[in-house]
């Protein structure tokens, strides 16, 4: 099959056609070393394609292309740049079904509940940021009557965007759309588990953008991500992934004294009060814990604190809801819950389930049921687990699992539950469920998190700043303010007219 821009709804054919390629300088490119690695379908274990094993030579070529293109891109009138970014969104809308199917195949996330939805929000991110071109404003400052004093916003140059596998389209778009509209060029390093759909997105975007402005490399962290961060012409790094790798990236960027945005993990609390609307809170727990994404979310509401008066009924109802969810082939419209991304993550999740079983006082509730289709026998399916009888001090309630495993913790005293919610190395998201306004306001002030919600559990929105405190990260993404703060430099100019 040729790789034209006609939407292709056969993800298997598309995965094969996209195999073995980076995309930079306006074209698909083979890896310089010729080395590739397999991309697998986690629902069957079968190889669906390959990706180039990017290394320093590929990084050098992609960054050179990005550097050459950036100056011309930055010189475009800001609204014109914005129009092109918004046009990427418009074109991507035509590919929602195609991209949804491919990301479902590549990551094991169910098409109906997750993958198609993610492909839709991808386009929305470009549409939103595309409108912000003329918002790259500076200020005039009343410094001296004889001196015209002002600030202007300038792009930082070539931006490196390092993304993970859990929501690669959304996370790539959040970085790319903001960086591009601000006048930067971008080199993305895709996650080794999911290099194909983001490659297709890059091809589609390059039908709109000038060559070299938006580029992508596939490869592993140490061999491809590290040289990208270290490259002297990369002037900013935006990273989403683990705390461990975030620290490595931060140190490498410190050597070059360049700014970094880090979006790392979480162990987000959800506090359910006795007076809560329990139907809403139950739906919120299902959405918040991302059961449809196998819990593979940085904001997963993985610590659910439920007031003792309603605890037992809440747990029973939560289990019943998860039991009703269908695990199966990610591409099947009936499926609610697909697979874990990779063998490594599968083993990690299993080890936490084993740890939960060994936790004193804990009770394990296995929910839903394993698929019976023999084609899926080698699939990385894990039955969602709810652990009750856990305390906030147990390892299972402290460490990020990044799988379909949540802890329900009983509480009685409000001050103590706030304290427990905050007793975590993380601080990404938090929710509180109550009908009492004073309790809600009190909690929003006291909860240590970058994103606090009352009686709802919305995901990332393009126009709201998003990011964490403590080890959950550094800096904010999405929103006009984040774009200005993280993808531009402020220059002060004084014109002495005396
Ligand atoms: P990771 O943080 O190692 O990988 C994320 C990205 O960083 C990938 O593109 C990877 O290739 C790249 N990378 C790895 N080492 C690098 C280096 N030295 N320099 C530059 N880039 C590098 O995460 P991984 O191994 O996929 O997952 C491990 C755990 O991380 C998960 O179990 C989960 O707890 C957490 N995680 C959190 C995410 C979030 O959204 N905050 C997303 C993915 C994972
Ligand atoms: Mg890793």
C-alpha cells in the first residue's frame, strides 16, 4: 500500500506501511543505522510492524532540519502560523477513525471507550492553540517618560518533546500545538511501545506545515531520547513519563541550562464524603480510575477514600459496575477494557497485585472477566482489582502502579482524610465528592495537587493549565498561559527617545 493521505481504516495494513520510518525534514526517512525494532499488538502478541531504532545520527539529522526550518516559521505573521496549526486540526478530524483504529491496535486501548476518543481530542488541541497566534503579546511598561519600554515574546527555538505510550496522541498534541504556534520547531521522540500512530499524525501535519517544522523520531530512551535532550541546538525539553526518567532528563537539561517541563506520575486521591451523590461519585470513580484505560493514566484516582458510613455499599456498587465492563479485543465495538501496553508493564502490574495480596488486612476483589476468545490467549489482559482494607501507609497505596488496581480506604475524620490524601510524594490531581459547599471549598484549598475538582472528574482540557506539584512534575501544559511561560522567552526592549 502507498502511504497517501486517504484515511485507511485497516490498521494492520497501515501499521505495515508505516514500518521502519522516522519523519523529518518534510519526508519519511529510514534510520541511519538500518536497525529496527518490532511493534507488537498487545492483544495477541503478534508483530504488526517495525520502527527504526533511532540513534545520535538520526537525532543530528532531525535537529538540523528543525533548526533550519525554525527561523522562517517564526517569521510568519503570528496569525498565519496559528491558521496553519488550526488547519492541522481540521485535517486531523478526517482521520479520527483511522487514527483511533491504529492506536487501538498499537496500544491495546479499546476503540470505543478510549482510542477513538483520544483521536478526537488530538484534533481539538490543534484547533484551540491555532486560535492563539495573536495572543503572543508583550507589555508596555511605564518605566520612564523618555523611554518607550516594552516586552516581546520570542520563540525558544528547537523544542524536544518526549512522550510516553499511554495517551501518545493527546500528549504529543498538547506539546506540539503550543510549541508550534509560539514559533518553535519541534522534534518528537515517540515511545518505543507506540511509534506508529504518532508517525502517521506527523505525516498528516506535514501536508499542512512547512518542511522541517514538525519532526518525529522513534527509538529508545538512552539511545535516542538522551542524545536529543543533549543536542546543543535543542533549547527546551517537554517531557511526560516516569519520575525516574524525568530526573535523568532534568539533569541532562541542567548541563545545558535549558528550560524543562516535566509531567510525571501520580497517586491521585478521590475523597467521597457521606453526603455525596453516590451515583455521581461511582461514575466518577470509574472515569477517574480510568478502568477503560486499564488504569494507565498519570491522573488515575488510585486512592479512593470513602467515608465509613457508605464504604461497604460504595465498594459493592463499584465492583458491580466494573464487573459489568467487557474485557476483550480492543478493536471490537463491544469492548470496554483492552490490554496492558507491554510485557514489562504487565509484569509490573502483576507484581503489585501480588503485593496487594500480601498486604496485612487487605481484601482483593477481582472484577470483570478475562476474555475467552482463543485468539486473545496471549493478550496482556489483567482483571481490574479493587483492594479494600488498605491503609494509606501500605506500599500499594503509595507507589504508582499504572495499571487497573485501585485502593479503597475507609475514613471517618475529615482533617485526617485530607492529611492522608496529602501524604504522598505525588500531587497531580485530586477530587472531593460532597453536597456541602463549605467542605468542598475547604478541601480545594487544602489538597496538594495541580488539578482539584469537586463532584466531577474531567480529563485534561486545552484551555486549562495542567500539571503537578511535588514529584508529579514541573511547569504546566495546555492553556495560553502555559504556552507563553514554557514555549517563549520574554525580551525587554527600551527605546530612549530623549
Ligand atoms: P519512561 O519515563 O521511561 O518513558 C517515557 C518516555 O521517555 C519514552 O519515550 C522513553 O523512551 C523516554 N526515555 C526513557 N529514558 C530516557 C532517557 N534517558 N532520556 C530521554 N528519554 C528517555 O516510562 P516507561 O518506562 O514507559 O514506564 C514506566 C513507568 O512510568 C510506568 O509504570 C508509569 O508508572 C510511569 N509513566 C508515567 C506516565 C505519565 O503519564 N506521567 C506515562 C508513562 C509511564
Ligand atoms: Mg522506562
